[in-house]
């Protein structure tokens, strides 16, 4: 088992801190403590490095993002960044959103089945690790389909309100934001752009609206 990151302990105690419910009993993280701790142990057993990105636990291999652990209102989830490349022989992966191409998630609504699924979940994690080791990339075939930048996907997984607000935008507004967020070469610059636009997105505004 790899080393535990104190930042993840803080996340379990206080949440991601990106909404007003952070640090309160109403924070969604508190609804899924048992499930998320079981999933955390599974991810650490697989040898991934535990980090905190976009306010949520993120598990990496050779500085590459592999999977995020997140809590939403109706469920908690493991979200694989390149889940579209996994075989998914058990048929448990889902697309997070209609326009998602690369990411896939596994939803959990109760902790009782996680121990029974441990071997299966580890197989999915190990496969995702092999995808990264091999340097495989998702082939975005549809030119007209929106390709969400990795930083936006991660931030939406940690903030369900942001995810709902972004998905509710018109296709034109979505495209405008995605072009704006994807332009910088540096990940930190992309994150900064997203953070500066959070209020606009939550208010249903486009990137150039005031």
C-alpha cells in the first residue's frame, strides 16, 4: 500500500472547499465516508500515488492522472481519465456526460458491495495503469464533439454544482469555454482560467459575457 496523503484526510473531514457546504455536515463527502474509505484503500493497494487535485483525491502514475475519487449528491464514484480505453468486460463503466469522450466512471450507492467487488475494481485500476504505462491516448474521432480538457473534467467531478451548471449551458457557450480553457499549454494556466470563470458558469453566462 502506498503512502496516504494528509490532504485526502482533510478532504474526508472538510470536503473539496469549492462550495458553501464545505466544512459543514451537509457537505456531500460526509454522505459517502464508508464507501470512499473502502475505495481509497483499494486504490492505494494498487500502488498509485495519492494526491489532491481540483480539491479532490486524485491517483496518479508517473505524474499522469489515472483516476479520481469523488462524492456527489446521489452517489460516490471512481472516475477514470482514460476509461474509454478500458475493455470494461463487466459492463460497469458509464460516461459522465453526453459529450464525454475519454472519461468513464463507476458509481457506488452503498458500501456493502465494494468488498465483494475489490478484485474486479483492482483489475480495472491495473488496466488503467497499463494504459498509462503504454502511453495510449484516446482517439477523438468526432471533430464536432466537444472535448473537455482534463482540468475541467477533474474540477467538475469535485464540484457537482459546477458540473450541472456547465452541462446546462447552450452548446455555443460550452464551446466558447472549452476553447478558452484548452488554449494554454500549461495545466496550471488552464486551471486558473477555469477558476476565474466559475462564477460566470454558475450564473449561466458565456465566457465573454459581463
